[in-house]
């Protein structure tokens, strides 16, 4: 298993976040993985995805293919 140092990274609000400030998802760019966290609970550790897995998930969300 590869370890990626996430200390000191810059987070940005994801374009998949709710624009009214409700469900805010933050991601970090330019890493070999895609860390994702809840902006309202940033003290909790992020979920970390492989780039291909995140891309597939984000594409499914965009197409509306997640729930049949």
C-alpha cells in the first residue's frame, strides 16, 4: 500500500457540492489520489479514492446513472 502525505494540501469546494451551502464536498487536486472530505466536518479524515475510481463515480453522478 502506498502512503500519500495529505498534510498541508489545499482543499477546494467540489463542483458536485450543493450550491446553497448545504452539502459541501471538498477535494484536493494534483495528487496521485483524490481525497474527499465534508467541509462541515473537516476534522474528520478524508475518504481517499484512486483517480480512475473517482472519475468513474463522478461521471456516473453527472449522467444520473447511480440509482438505476
